[in-house]
């Protein structure tokens, strides 16, 4: 079952507090994540006003620039206590996919 994101609140300094329907809540700091990336959907988030547009859209954490994080990935990041690298995230989901098909 897909995790259900019910709340997302920008709490300043590139941090977002999120809550899931099952009660898991976490605050993720996106400062390092954003500083290591660039592009048309990432660059607007480097400003306070751009980052402040975070909201939930169709269950995903989404910004006005079009950048989004699906609830499954966001949940994994919450469990890790930080936005993870693409490599870490991919490895996690690949390992879980192989367990589900075994």
C-alpha cells in the first residue's frame, strides 16, 4: 500500500515538516540536496519564496516549479532522516523490489 502523505509545512531554512496518515512525521532539510543540484525545476527552490511553494499535489510533495518527490521516496527519506542521494534511493527500491518478487 502506498504511504499517504497528509501534511507538508515549510518550517524555514529549506526544511519541510511532513506527516503521513499512519502518524510518521519528520522534518527534512533540503539545503544540501538543493545545493548539489541545478536545473529549471531545482533552481527556483534555492530561493526562500520558491521553496515556500511546497504543497501536496496528488499525494506527492510538490513545488510550483514542477519539482516533486513521490510519497514512497519521501517516506524512505523520512526514515533515513534526510533527503538521500539518487544512488542510495535507487539501491533501496531495487533491493525491495527484488524481495517482493522472490
